[in-house]
């Protein structure tokens, strides 16, 4: 995170603008977005498909699968399952790809703030 702007920054003062503009931080944001944006788009498509089916295909959603269990009920429960799966996937992604980089950035900032 060394930058020509940080050379003029007094010891113990962190130039957060330089940190934000550093390649490490920009890479962290890019990596985060590479997971979040596609996953959010996929989930929204899945959610709106469920809502549209519920509104405009009631016969399909009302088909019995087993006893009183219908397609609509299974798809509705699938929304919950999908939410938990996305959350667990994001946590695993963050632990593996985001947290190590964020930790390095934090340690660097703490060193700069301490004047070392």
C-alpha cells in the first residue's frame, strides 16, 4: 500500500484515500463484487420467477407432488434453502478469498498508525 501520497503523510497518520486507491484494496473490492453481484442477480431471478409463477401459473403451482405437498410449497421452501445456501457459500468465499487480504490491509494500517 505504499504510494507517493503516503510518503508525505506524517508518522502515525494514515492516508485512507491512498489506501482506498491502492491496488490491494481495489482488488479486494473487485473480488467481493465478483461474488456478490452475480449471486444477487441469480437470486433475484429465482425469487421473481417464483413470484411470477405464483401469480400467473396457479395451476402449475397447485399441482400435488405428494399428499398435500404442492409444487408451490416446494418452490417456496426452496427460497429459504437457497438463502441459507447463498449465505454459507458467501461465508466460505469470504473466509477463503476476502478475509486474508483484509487482514493484511488491516495489519498494514495498524503499523502505519503506530508509526512503524
